[in-house]
């Protein structure tokens, strides 16, 4: 009887209440749409399609003809320079590891803008940072190209899960395509172009091949990230897109403008005889299952030493490799390990934190490495030297 009375009460809800709810829902939907339209209207002209023409063969084509690839980008400064992903343009270069960043013979690199997608403007690769998969393009004839102005960068450290995300790009060659979603996760650590961990921003705003290098925008029209990759077994969008945080671009921008290759990975590639620490740090503490971390009493952060070069600097200083391993959910995890928590007093969260410090040093320099072992931290002095690669 009580249930029946309750149902009667619901049915007797004043019609005006339902109308008010519908009106409010309609207003919210309209505000959401207006915001998207306004952001696209304001910053869309600063987004470009990046066209790469490479010499080569393709079915029903002669060797002299070209195959077309490309991606997206956006104007990043008042001089009209354009940011894209390094992987979008690297195959057009004669040698991607050469600081000259010259185009290969027969290759061309152009961009087109929203207002005139049929007009292509030649650009060159001014600077590149393979660490963060970034490349800075410069117009060869800026007077002939539009000047829509740069898109401002947001503080990507303040991005919150659940906030609105707008992607603009050139998926499958469809110029200036707009998609909308939310931020699904932040600091989604995954290897980037050359295997270095990047704390990606994850979004469900649809991005596909060709979106690479385009902006991921917030509702203020500022760049939260540079669309970079998707996780999709079939090769097309399945709800997980990854963007390089804008703060990494901000960090890399001065060296990109200076020209040539930059970043510690580029330095290591150009200087193969640099001194090394003599360890492999293949896992982070946070990669271990939480229950196993608690059982082993691990510190909250750090990188796990998974291998030590025999008679190398770390070995001579007393840093140890793993003693054994445990199987958890079909995966082996080293235990009885040394964990690097700090180097030269700097907190270590991932391998890149160690590598940056080492690349600043010369052979014979001594670095202080803080190692967690068996529940205690200890500081070890390591004298750097050139270490031959081990098989």
C-alpha cells in the first residue's frame, strides 16, 4: 500500500517541476554547445594540416611518384611557428638523428590552414625533441601564409579528470575535424616515440591517424596537450587517446626555437661514448602491484635496478641487481632489489630522472645515488665512466 501511495505521489508531481528540469537541461546543453563552437571559432584557424610527401613506390604508381602521409599541428608563437609531433615529419628527413634536420631528396613538407585548405605552404623543421615527440616547423614564406596567431598553452599540471576536452586535427586527411570528450586520466605513464616514459594526458575525445600533432584544448581554448597516440588494437580510435602535456612543450620550447635536435636522448645518440651509471632501471616502484609493494615494504617512489653492468661504476660503488623474482598474475617482478630514490638530491620517479642527471656529467665525475635496500636508504658515491654495452 505504501508503494502504491508513493507511486501516486510521483505521478502527481506538478507538471511545472518537470518543465523546469527540461528547461535547465536544455540550457546546459546549449551552453556546452556554445562553448565548443566559440573555442573552435576562435582557435580553429591556428590549427593546420601537415602534409608530407615522400619519394617512393606504391601500388599503381611509378617510382617517381610519391606517397602522402601527414598529421596536424598548431601555431605556437607570434612568429607563426608551428608545433607538431616529430614522428609526423621524421620520415621526410634525410637523417632523423642529424641535427641539421634537412629534408630527404625528393621529399616535401607543407602545411595548410583552415580558411584555405587547398593552399599548401612550404615549411622546414627548425627544431626537434624526440624525448617528447615534438617538432617545431617554420614557414619558408611567412608573408604568403595566414597569420592567425598562436594558441595559448594551459598549465597542464592543473588538468583535472572529467573536464572537457576538444581535439582539432586532420584525421584520415579530413581537414579541421573537431571532436569533443573529457579528460579520462592524467600522468598515464607510457613509453613515447623512442621509449622514454611520458606522463600522458588520456582523453576519450576521438583522435585517429592524422590527428597527431594537433591540439587537445580545454573549454577556455588553451592547449592542454599535443595529441600523440591512440591505444587501439584495430588501428583506429577505441576510446583511449594520449596527448603530450603542454608543460613538456613549454619546457622544450627554448631549445626547439634554437634549432636542431634537443633533449637528452638526442644528446646520447650523438655522443655514444658518454659516461654511464652502469645500471638498467626497467621498472618503477608504481609498476608493482600494490599488494606486493606493501608486502616488500617498498618506498612510495623510485626506479628498480633490474641489471648492473659487471665491474661498471654502479657495481664498483656497491649497487646491486635483483636477487630473485616473484610471479604475480603471470608477470615476473624482481625482488630483493635496490631502488634508486634520489640522485644528486633530486627525487627519482622514473628512468628519465636518472638519465637527465647523468647526461649533465662527464667521465670521472662523482654522483651521489640514494638507494633503498631492505627497508633502509643509503647514499652511495658513484664515479662515472664509459661502459661498453653488455649483450
